């Protein structure tokens, strides 16, 4: 399947830092997922990591991650939250791409329907860490991964059309490439996240911002708490 004319696959919308913040992971972590890197060690061979999310070359402060790359990153964040090492995730990505016979396998709705069974069979062949942390004996994803996947809305052709940030327990902030140029917005109120945060950085009180912008104050406070956790 060609995605050459689908802007979800071809248009960079997010910088590395923006994608990392939406997913609640460190910027360097997302950078390692999006670009090749080399880690050197004193007593063993260097480790070279290949990209596992879709991203384009760009200057540091410019967007390089398309919507589909953010969706892929969301699944990888789920695997990491479930306790799977990056080494095992790279193996899983390769298996899914090979067995599902599509590019961007992590972003496909087929991951939700077929991926767990594929990874179960793979894990049974010797990768018990993956079986323990990601896939249950019922050949379904474990609860942590399923919670992330539930925050992905798929379109008619099985590719994502909307993502809800996993940084808050409630569903508060989402991205949709057809709204606000794909930038994060509050689900209740439809206001850009960055516009609200700009007001807060200007020392406006959350209650005043909520009243002015039509966003529930508890949603603003939840996002601010998530920002503080990530900064810590």
C-alpha cells in the first residue's frame, strides 16, 4: 500500500520535543526511537540503534515527525511502560512488519486485531520477556498496552485518525491531523494546549484561563500535573 499522497504519513507536524511531550517520555528517548544512534561502552562493542518510528531529517527545532510517527511512538511507549526493553521492542517491530507484510505495522489497526497473536507465537519461540510483559496466554495484549491502544482511533482504512495523550489518566488532550494543524488540543473546549500553557506561563491562574477559553479547570490542572511529573 502506498501512502505517498496521505499527509498523515508525509507531512512533518511535530518536533522531537513536541512528540515526546505528548507521549510523556524524555525527548532523548523519542529521539533514539526516531533516528539512528550509536552508544559506546568501555568493555564491549558499541550498540547501533536503527529508527523504529517514522521521522524525517530536520533541524532540531523544526518538525520532523508525521502523525503516523506519533502513533507508532505511542505503541512503543506502551511497550516500554509494560516493561519491555528497547532491544526486545526492536525485535518485535521487525517481526510485526514481516508477518503483517505492511509498512508502519505499529500504526495499523491490524496491530490491535492480529498483533498480539503474532507476538505470542514469536515469544513462544524463545522470547519469554515479550510474552510475560506484553501478551497474555489468551493471545491478547496486556492491560497496559490495551489502555494505550484504546486511545487510538482508526479510520475506515485501518490507519489512525486521532490520538489521545497517555500522560493523564482521563482523556484530556488529543491530536487530529484535520484540526489545529495536528497540534494537541483539549478534548473539552477544542482549544490548543499550547495556547493554554502560554497563558499559564504568563502567570494567569488556571481558573481564569479556564473561564476565558472554555476548558474545564480540572483538565488544565491535570495537564499541569503531568507536565510537572515529566519535568521531575
